[in-house]
C-alpha cells in the first residue's frame, strides 16, 4: 500500500509515465488505484515523431502492469517521510510473514 | 509399508545450502556465483561476494546482491 | 528477537534492500537497463523510488555486412524516479566496510 499512498500524494502533479513499450506520456496525475493503474489528463507524448498516434488524446488510463517508470518532480517528494514509511512498511510485512510460521520457515 | 525414503523437500535442500557457495542461473541465462546469505518464499535471494557471468564470462562483482526471485531458473550448490 | 537486532541483521533477502535506504544503490533491470540512484522507498514487489538517478541502457548494434556486433550504451539522468518492481532483476547496495 506504500506506493498507492505515495501516488495519492502526487495527484495533481505533472508526471511522465514511461511504459514498457518505450512510449513516454507526460500529463497531470488525475488518480491512482491499488494496482497502481494511473489516470492522466492534459497529456502529450514525449516523442511525438516516433508515436504520432495519440496526438488527439487528452486523457488516458494506463494499466499499472505496463508501466516501467514514473518520473516525478523532486520538489513534490518528501524523501525523509518516504524512507520512514518504507521502514514501517518493511516492519509490518515482516510481522505478517512471522504470523504465518509455516511459510518460508528457514 | 514404510515411509517414502525421499522425504527431503526442495526447501530442505535450500536450507541445507545456506552459507555455502552457490551457482544461480536466471531465466535470461545470466549466472551468479556467491555465498548464499538467505532466501525467502518467493525465491528472492541474498548473495555475498557475488560474481556475475554473461555467456560464461565474468562481467561484474557485487559485495552484496539481492536477486528478485521471479528471475531464478535454478540454484545449485558448488 | 529484539527490534534493534532485527533492524541491523540480514534474516531475509529484503533486509538487504531495507538496509540500503538513503544509500546509493545499483539496480539491474530487464531490457539491458541499469540504474544508480539513492533509495528513498521500496516495497515487497521491489517497486522503488530513487533519487538522482543515472540510467544506462545498453543496445546491441548489429552490422550485417561484416557480421559484427557492437555494444552501445546510452546514459541519462532523472532527478526522481518511481521504478515498477516487476522489471527488477538484481539490487546491489553500496559495498559496506565490514
């Protein structure tokens, strides 16, 4: 849930979503769900010469599984907060695994 | 009827080679040799003193390496 | 085990990644891509947020006439990057002094 929460804090920000097929789309993050599916508005493709289709598209929904990267603007990211959240998440998932001792018992 | 002689599971094997030098082949064909520090139920692997081989040639060394389990084809003790 | 000890030792592979938070790490990805950047967040899928990222993409140029191959790498930098975990092959922390 960490990155779902994180992307919710990015709603309204300009982001560039790079897909696994190399298409890169820049736009405003409109919404995100638990699968990290993404809705963008006011989009443009970063390399329109190579990807001339989509020129007429203003909004899109991107399935989370086809995303390779999302470029963010650093000023919108509180890195100290993120690191703390990551440590807390690591602790809680570890406790969940310990609650099921039959799984992966070393 | 007695119990089957071979009751050793793959997990028993993996636990028995913790701390040993192992050879890991990935689906991509890339090979790793290193000391097996630990692994988990996803077959994520932590290696120490890792050497990376591409087409059998040494390409890289890593002090520590985490390998994401979905890439693993097999692990063998060496 | 005490929390303090659990926080410092490597009991499961993901601990290697946890101990690399706020450190510059190396990430090997599918598609002959490599990243070097500061780890700000990760989860159990190996989704990550990295800062001050250098990406290297290695491409193979094939010359049909003389049947040779040459490797070409392209570099770029990204100030802040979310990386989807399913593309990750390997993560290596900076080498720590023992």
